[in-house]
């Protein structure tokens, strides 16, 4: 099985606001690192190569990141052992602090590409029901622990 993940964030400012420039200007860099990372399978993207124009929720300021990885360890290595970690650590500079989970994972068969609708349903299920085999977070994966240092939701 492969691991799908969705994380979302509500921007504090419009994408073209100068206060978002550092984040927006580094999307290509971070995505290129993901694309070359061991265990990377797929990521949601629009014609620009990012997913900034894709609206999966009603809120147009809510950005989505949806990807598939061969293993939890591969996703963990990308999230916590690349430049991605530096941007995650400063996320409050660009995104609202959410009062609920902003991240969900689930298992997919190799070759299956999740849709934004499915990803949204998984996150909403997690919000309503808590972790299960259907939708879960880092804490439900026994072999990955780097998230504990970051206290990721």
C-alpha cells in the first residue's frame, strides 16, 4: 500500500500580497525536492506546477497539498529532513493557526491517485470521528517519530 496525505492551510494574505512572497517564491523549489525525493509517487498540481489555483474547499484562501508516497518513512524524510521543515516551522507567518487537524493520511493501492474530493472527505471524517484506518495522522503510524519534535497536527 502507498500513503496518501492531504494538508491544508488558510492563507493570512492573498497569494500576490508581498507578505506571502517568501512562501510563494519557494513553492517550485520545495516541490522540486519532493518530486526527486526517494519514495515520492505523485502530487496534485495545476498548469503552473503547483496546486495554488486548485480549490477543494469553499474557502478560496485555503491552499491544499495532496500527495502520494511509497511509505510513511519516505514522507517523513521529505517533511522533516529537507528544506520543507524550515517552511513548516514558520507556517504561522503565512497561514492561520487552525483549531483542528490540518493534515490527514490514508492508505491507497499502488497506482491509485486520490481526488481532492476524496481527500476532503478523509479530512472531514477525521475532524468528525477522530483517527481510524480510514483517516489518520502521524501519531497513528508506529514507525515514524520525527513529527514528535515538531508537534505536528
